[in-house]
């Protein structure tokens, strides 16, 4: 993928498909590294599937027999000298503490580092496409922290859906303001 925000979109969609009610996307950035963590409270994966999940021919999709999201994220991290780990606990075996966590570490100064890309559009797309799922987005930068928690927004909005056009515009503008991009 040409930018990491597309990997984030893909992995978060996996969380939504796994019946997550909360998806956390945490980016921790220094001058040298970018750490990406995506955590959910979805149904989790069996130990057997977890052992095979980075094989492109292991997928839960019914529309095709190839799943490239996690293998591509792993490749992107490893090409920079970084790494990726996945942990998961099945809801059936751990009813109180289940879900999946994907962590990838990238070295930003490496020639093969994939840029983060348009992460604002990724967050807005996730909220728009899955307005009943809660998202916590945190991007810790060396000089500031950008944060959006749809649980807080939902509390203020009451019955107004997160997918309402005015709400999506507000989410986009809030993230732009926090990043200070002035778009």
C-alpha cells in the first residue's frame, strides 16, 4: 500500500468485521520511529488462525481466498527494520477480556518507510462507514497529541448519528485543527 493510513483502514475494517464495539488506533511517533497499535474488543482469533494470520492465503473472507492486509503491514514494518506482533483472545474462551491487538514498529529514516498519508480521511471514513462502532484515535507526536474519541462525541450528540454529514465535517475539522495542518 502506498500509505500507512490505508493499512490502518484495512486492519480497522477487520476489527469491525470481528464484531468490535470499540476500535483503538494509537500512533506514537518520535523523530526516528512510528509505532502503530490497533486494538479491538472483537471476537478474537483462535490460536490456530492466529499462527497463520500473516499468511496471505489465510483469511476469513468469503468473497476471495486471499487476505493481504496483515501480511502487507508486516512487510511494510520489516522493510524498515521494524516488526509486527499480533495478540488475540477469543470471546468464546475469554468472555470478559477478548479481542485483538496489532502492533507495528517502523523506522522512519529508512529508505523503504511508507508515509503515514491521509490519516484524517481514514478516521472520517471509519466513523462514516461504521457509525455504531466507537473509535479512539490518538496520535502522539513529539510536540503534541491529537485525539478523537467517538464515545465523547456520542455523549454530546445524543440521538444524532455519527454518520450525519455535519458531524463528519466537524470530526474532519477537529482533526485538522489539532494537527495544525490548516487544510
